[in-house]
């Protein structure tokens, strides 16, 4: 660790001890003790003092009525207070979501430093990262490392619209492996969204917001009884906003908002022992998303501009300008039904959660991100059907032993069709790149003539035609089940020992069938070049033998072969050896070799234009298109109450994530199958190797935690060492995704969260996360061996400072001022870029090094909450308008160029809310 980082970390921890952390966000505990009588003391201890009485905001204004360690969470699938849960869990309350203007789940990171949320290529997918671990992209076959649950129902794919719900009660973020209770997709952590159940008292709230970029947000919820034992609620919302990036090619704005949802619930309390909760929801997204900008131009960029196409100025990356020749689209429909039944039978509670969800997503994108018509289509039709069933039995016994037994079943079907096709300007664009790559020796037409002459086939006018491309079809069927058990044994009043175990089996059957109509990509440039080099050598040799002073023509060669067959045979053998020696090296590589007998294959300079080569479908005679994984995971934990104020825990846990399938055009057979594929005659032209899937990953964490509550001040600390073996790495290559397993990745660090209430109505908060990650071994990354290096995108320090002042007036009105500042230390965004691998691993790594991210985000709000339930708020996010890069990648169909996504600029607005 560098001294500067160490000093900074130490300073932050020191400050934590005085100003302390998070706003109604707690790390296994929050705020102060509940505003009630003093807590009873244990033998030999003085009682905790009761906090000073103060006017409490009316509950119908949505204020938290549960304070500090009395907040109830379900982090361990049973209701416990935060103080009693020896788990690294952060809770964001409904009040904090409102006051901090958490508009989407991706905003949640501003109050939870250990969490990072990314959404880039599509509105359909959101990527969650906890403690530096997580993955996912616009690839439906990638298993998440962070499980997202809404009211106990697992969401395998999550668009970031959950923050629009008007009835969120809290969001729990569990850090570290949670596979014992949550199964296969919680190897890095869990995000659990809990909404308010229907109430037996009529009430609700309505909210209207207007903001910059012509943002309009309407949402509300109403709840109440329809019978003595039946209550219902209905929530809905509408969110529309112009985009903040101007597309000067189409004249429209990009990264807009256009979504709505409706959600209904029924709660039936059939008897004191039986409760049934049924939830149905439907949402629709129809947005122009997501804009990428050019960060580094290349010769390809020059060619695009020569055609009259436009590309943004890379030197002004935050001008919020992009160019396209058609609007990108995201038409996403998501709906689901769930039913939860809880039945109490003596000391046992039986719980069943049944759910069915469906997602239909139609997307299309101008993925060259220029106004030139290079890619006329990059579309996807994705359909996901998911069924889940969970059963569990839990005890609630006053004695020393409580346990939970359960099972979970998961069945998901993915049906995906893609199409990518060249546009009308792709041929003239390729023509310019051919001229550049061959030093002016060839253009598109002369290249077609040359290759026609060498192969005996007519390719005139057939290369780089509009409409040529790939038609793709992918299928994935995933079936999994888990059996789990966990027991808590209270050795005595202060000491509890917990043990848990889970067995998961996961099976996937998948297929990928892709047809390519890209004629040029279907040619073997090495083979054709070898033919040309052989012919050239032979013609020159015969001309020399005949004393012509020039290469012999076909008739002269034929005459020489007839007249001197022995000599001709020797020359032909030499020519064949010459062609073979030069077929697979470029002229530059030949020159660098110093071997005068090597000249290189000039056609290889055009290999970068073979974007869409033939595809070997799967399953086939060698590859079965199936994975089957199983794993035992477990948890062991000791929790000890040092005093009434201070709790300590130590835990060791393991996690598991099943194999992920590469449902993209970059799906490739493993190199280990090369011999078998060749023997079976299945190898395609320009066959490359990689992976069809990434194998399962296993995680472990050793964690020590301390939680302290001194009434008006709380402090929570966790130190941990977490590692994942076989970490599934997924990186975009410019045409698809490279999916592989890292050997092992380790991160060690600490987290600090706490709050202080120095005066009536004043709350100060702070949260700090320090992470020190390392690839212990990663020999097969997309850019070469990364063993021993630091993983990109994981800041060493993430911190949030917050303050809230709530001034109560005699008439019970409240004026509430809130602000928070989120900081992330500078970090490299990507380890490397595969598009630069032609220069070797060092070149690919060096290409990514200039691009870093440092986050400084100030958010704030001012609210007048009236006693009659009406509230007026003004708010701003990213008030200082700090800009940073979210991600970078190889530009599509533009060799040597780099593109990326930028963060959202300053947003502000006003909100009117009515609670009743």
C-alpha cells in the first residue's frame, strides 16, 4: 500500500471517530437508540441513557418511526433488529431514498460506499458490484455475482427502475458471500428491496416532480382495507425526461427517460396464524439509450470524416455531444406475479414464496456511434421467463437454539435473437481503410479483382455490401435447486454461535447458431496470401531462369515446365516453402525478423476488416452445449456482546456462482477442443478459440466486525479478507464479449459507518470503504496474463459524508435540510483493451492506462414538511457538475479507436408530495 493511500485512509478513519457515518443508512446498525425509555442494563452495567425527548415528525409524512438499533431487517431471512444481526448489512430507509433523491438503484452507491451500480449499453441490464466483486453486461448468459431480491423474489435481470417505486420501505445491501441462505447468485453479496405491505388503515401518498431536462415524474400509492382481514395497495408511476446527451446526427437527445409502472398487492390475514401476500407488477421502458462518445480517434476516425461522417471531438469528452445516423431504442416490458404465504404452527413458521417473471426486450443501437452509416443495425430480441419457488421453516423459540431449513428451485428460459448488419457507407469506409492498410496499392475493387484471380471465383462487388452481417440465435435453459439450513445456538446471554450449510446444483443447456453473410470475413487471407506469394515466387524464379529480367507469364511458365520438368519441380517446391513461410506473418513482422528470405503476407494488413467471420454453432459433435455444477457452501459465525453498547462478531463464509454462458457472437470453442474439432471436420474458416462459458466461481470471506451504540453516536467497523477462485471476467471486445475465469482474485479492506446526533434535529454521518484488490492469478484474460496486477475499476477509497438538519416548528411543520458528498479515489477503468492486442499484451494494457475515474458528487435537498401532509422539496444531484468516465471499450468496427460512457451531469428539480 502506498504511503499516501495509507495516510488518507488513516485520516478518514480518525475523522470517523468524531463525525461518524451514514444517514439512516446503517452497517448492521443505524443512528441512535430508539426514542424511548432507557435501555435496561446488564448485571454490573449502567443503563443506557434515554435520548432527549424531541418532537417526532408525524408518521403520515413518511418519517422513520423506528430509530437506530430497533430498525428491523430480514438479512438472515428472519426479522431481527440491525443491532442483533451480526452481518455486514447497510440499510437505506424510505426517508433517505426521498431526501437523498435516490431516483434509480444506480444512485444508491452515493450513500452506500461499498456498492457500485453500472448501467451502460442498455436500459435492460444493471450491473452491481460489492467490495469490488461483481460482473455482468449486455449479455443475458452472464450470471450475476450480486443477487437482487424484491420482496423475497429473486430478480435474475434488473433494469434500474426500482427506485421509482413509491412504496419502498427499505433497501438492504448485504456485503460478502451470502450463498448459504440466498443460493448460487450471491457470491459477492445481496441487494434486497423491501416494499411496504398493504395496510389496514386507509392512506397513501402522491408525488409530482419537475426538473431540468424537462423531467416529469409522477408516482403514488394508495392502500387500505377491503374487508376485515384483507388489505390492498395500488402503486404506479410515470417517469419522462429528455436526454442529457445531444445527438447532432439525428437532432435528438440520448439517455432520456420514458418509463411507467403499476404494482398491486393484496394482503390476506386468513387467521392469526396464516398470512398471504400476493403481488403483481408491470413496467414498460421505451428509451433512447445509451450514448457512447469517442475518447481516442484513429485512422478509422479519419476515414469516417473523409466520407462526410461526423464523430465527437475526443478532446472535449464532456461536451455531451454524440453522433448517430439513427436513434437507438430500448423497448422493454417486464412483469411478474408472486405469492408469499406464512403460517405459524406453535414455535414454527412455514414460509412459501412462489414467483413467475417475464422480460421482453427489443433493442437496437447505432453501435458505431458516428453519423456515418457504417452499422445499419445492431438489434436484439430478448425474452426471459423465470420461475422460482422457495420453502422454508424457521423457529422462534425462547430457548437457546433456533434454526431454519429451506429449499429453493429456479427455472429460467432465455430466447435471444440478434442481428448486426453493415450500412450503406460501410463499403466506401472499408475502401479508405484498405488504401491506408496497403499503402495505396489496393482499394476495395482491386482487392476483389486480386482475390478473384487468386481463387478463381468472382468476387467483384461482393465485399463489404450493405446488409451483410450476422443473424444470431441463442437459447439457454437453466434449472437449479438449493437446500439450506442454518442454526443459532445461544451459549449464554452474550455469546451466540451460528452455523449454516447450503447445497446447490445448477444445470444449463445452451445453443448458439450464427450465420454470417459477410463475404470478406469468410475468406482465409493467410491461405489466399500463401497462394499469391507462391505464384509470385514461381513466376519470378522462372523469369530469372529464362533470362527475362522480369516475372514470367502463365504461358512462359507452362512452356518452362514442359521443357525442364525437373528444374521446374524444384522451383515449385521452393515457391511452396516460400509461400508457407510468409503466409501468416505481416510485412512489418518480416522486416523486424531480419531474415532476408521473409517478405510477409500483405493481405494480413486487412485482417482487422474481418469483423464478422463464420461461426461454429453449438452443440456440435464435440461440444455438448451443457454445464452441470454443484457445490456445498457454509457459514460459521460467533457473535459476542461485549457490553450493552458494543457487539463483536467473527465469521467465515463461502459462496458459489454457477457457470456463465457467453450468449454473444464471441462465443468460441476452447483451444483444448481444437484437435477434436479438426478431426471431425467442424473447424470454420478463420476459426479462433476462446470460451463458450466461464466455469463456476467459489468465494470465501473472513470477517471481523464491531458495532457500537452510545445512544447519540453509533460506530460500526468491519475488517475482511475476501477472495474468489475462478472469478468470471467479462469484457467487451468491440464486436462481442470475451468471457473467462480468472484464477483467483483477492480483496482485503475495511468498512466504517456510523452516525452522530450532536443536537436536536441534527444528524451527521460518514461512511468509508477501503479496498486493496489483487489478481493472484489471471493468466487467460482478454488481454493476456494479468497475474499479480491490481484489478481495474476498484477504487482504494470510497467515502460518503452526510448531514441533515430537521427544524421542528411549534405547529409540527418541519424544515429539513440534507446534503451528502460521495467520493471515490482515482482508479484505472479497464485493465486493457483487446483491440490493441496486435501489438502484444503490453500494447493492450498501455492503451487503457490513460483512462481513469475519480468521483466527487455533491447532492442536497431542502424540504418543507407541513403538518397536514403536504411537502415541498427542492433538490439537486451532482450539484458541482463533476464529470467522469463510467467505462471504456474498443470502438465497434473502428480499429485503434476507443469509446466510452460518461456520467450524468447535474440534475435538479422540485417535488410536491402529499401524504394521507
